[in-house]
C-alpha cells in the first residue's frame, strides 16, 4: 500500500510515466495546480507554504523508498522534484505580487510559453 502511494507521489500520479518529456508535463501540472490553489480556491499562502514544506519533507522518504532496489538512482519517472522546483518561484511570485487574477494569469501564460518552448527545443 505505501509503495503504491510512494509511486503515485514521486510520479505525480502517473505523469512521470509519460515517455516523452515527463518533467515538462510535471511542470505544467504544477502551474495549473498552484494557479487553482491561489486564484480559484483562494487558499492562504501560509497554508500553501505548509503544504509545500510537507511535500518537500515527505519526498525524501518517498524517493529513497522508490529507488532503494533500483540500479538507476535518478529515474526519469521521478518528477516530484519538478513540482517542488517550480513551486518555489511561483510561490515567491504570488506572495510578492499578491494573488490578483491578472498576476496569476500572467504567470500561467509565461509558464505555457516555456512549456511550448521546451517542446520545440526537445
């Protein structure tokens, strides 16, 4: 049961199993998730920060558990690091610019631009 949850956790519920650019799709999912939390649900930035810290701490256990019997110590399906890496600048942007709808839309457009740029470059 816990191994199944860890697999879902480190692959961001299966996005990491996508054969082509799993980290890019994980980053896109992160943008959508954080936009939804900040601008649709209007969750307090403090609550989001606590959630990100919990995810960060748990990710150490989940990743080490996932790779313990594997020869590859950095499998491409592990994309929880993409989530955390994208979350830091987005969170900092949101708390420094407020959670207005225009600011949130701007970051989504920027993220979509980077997503498609990554597709073109790959």
